[in-house]
């Protein structure tokens, strides 16, 4: 819940960016599924940085920053 008490979806997203723990959970989810798609196991010892380089995807933090800044620019 947004600390300001607003419940409209677009308002909550604009006034309350995700917390650090929420970003970490999203990042873990993204990495788990990227590793699954690429068939990389924990025994392969591949770093997250290597996975991002192989896929060409931005990190979860970059995606969220781009999304939030894009919304603020259009409001």
C-alpha cells in the first residue's frame, strides 16, 4: 500500500516506486527464469552479469528506472 493512501493503480505506481526488497525479488525471478530458458544450472557457475551479456537484456533495476521515468515524463 502506498504511504500516501491513494489506491488508483497509476497513482500508486507514480508516487510509490518499488522498494529495494521488491526489486530484489523481481531480479531473482528474472534470473531464475532466464537461467531456466538458457538451461544453465547452478553447477555451470555462470554469473548474472554473463547472463545479461549473453541475452542483451538490461537489468531489472534499469527496466524499472526506465519504466518509472517514462511514466513521470508523460504525466
